[in-house]
C-alpha cells in the first residue's frame, strides 16, 4: 500500500508539479490550496507526511503546525528568514525546505527518506 502525502500550497503550478513527481515515485498524493481545506484533507486523507507552505490562505502554515503536532510535516516555503525557520522547527516541523527553483527532486528524496 503506497504511503500517503498531502501537499498544501496556494500555488496551483507547484501543486501539480510536486504531485506529478511524487506520484511517479510511487506515493499516493492528496492536495489542498488553503488552510481550511488542508484541515479537512488531514482528517480525511490521514497522510503519512504533509508538505506544507507557510504562506497559504487561513489558517496559515504556522497555525496548521500548532494544530496537528502529531502529524509529520515538512515545510516547503518561500519564507527564508531565520526566525520563520526557527518558528516552524519549534512548532514541530520535521524539516524546512526553501522553495527556490521548485526543488522537486529534493521533495521526492525527502519523502523517500522519511517514509521508507
């Protein structure tokens, strides 16, 4: 049975690109473009891992980290200042990937490393 991943990002292109790459790698993928539907998807999809952008329509990524501390979450964000990274890690993020140049290979490698 394939591992389930939830991708949360308000950018549709990013969602499609990461979804394609993760499915090619053998993962089952659910998606959400905002915090409200992400909550519903976490409860419905029961993901093994969530890749989460901080900057999404409410509730934002930090709020989701606070709410779902028992869920494995990796941040993929364009926010790159140290305080945002430190805050995400303090709230329980497993890793923080800087969204520079759409790091598709890094996302797939991270999913494989954390889920296999």
